[in-house]
């Protein structure tokens, strides 16, 4: 695949997809139904997910240089209400060069993968991951979930490798837009593990401080 190429773009605040991970999406807006229809007609079936980092949403120049991640549609289902359930499997991060509005109502961008050439190398991801046997993430996660009063399935969590868990938590935890973007843009999976552990720890400590002040 060429370094620079065009893909449809789906801007979603608070949502990221990471290489090798699967993101389920419920598509119901007409312009994004059009996007999926057009995407399914292509050989690559790629859609890029980005977070709008500017509040000036009508200015397409605000998307320039944004980092997102594209994925391939690996599952597609149409509902009785004419909406779509799709699953995107993350392939590679990218940086936006230009963006334009298509006649079908959705955005398309010319993107570059130059800064993320190793994203599709899943074998090297596993080989270079340093925290396979570390308990730090699961320990702080337990405190985080308890503090946030979030339900959890520890049989599943304990059965999940740290490599998969770091990406899944980065995607599903209710972090801020800025925290999600930092996790997305981490230089390596090791950096993401360290950053995720730090975010969970800081969030837990902050909540504990607030609760202590109330008493």
C-alpha cells in the first residue's frame, strides 16, 4: 500500500482504535451510512477514525496533521431499522495531510503513514513488548474500577494478555479526549503501557483525594 492515500474519515470524540484491536460501531447517520456503503464497494474496506481536536468543526484545516488510526471492516450487519453494526480491525495510525467533504456528505482525507511504519508488524509488537509478566497494570486497574464503581469481569481480565489488555483499556476506558489521544500517539506499545498505568493511577489518586476532602 502506498505511503500516501485517500480514505474516508469518521470523526468521533472520545473514540480511538488501535492497531490489532477491534472497534465495534453502530452507524445510523445518513452520511456515515453512505460512507460504509461506499467503503464496502472497495477492495480495502478501510475507514479512518480520528478525534476532532478542535472545536471549529466546520473548518477542515483543523484536521490537518491530526493523528488517527484506520481499520478494515471485518464484520457488517444491517438492522431492521436500516442502521449498520460494523467492526473495524485497527491496521495503522496515520497523519492527515488534506481533507475534503464528499458529495455523499462524509469526509475523505489524504493520509500519510510515514511516522507509523511499524504499526502493521504484529510479530515485532509481541517480541518487543517488555511488560508481558508485569502485574502493575492489573493491580492499578483493580483500584481504578473499584474507585469508579465500574463493573468488571476478572475471569476475562486475568485471561487476557497484558499486550491485548493495554490496547483494549486504552480504547474503552472513559478517559478525556487528550488522554485518549496521548495513548493513541504513544511511540511504542511499551510507552502506551506505562502511560495507561499512570493515567489509571492518577485518576484513582485524584478521586481518593476528592473523597477525603468531602469528609
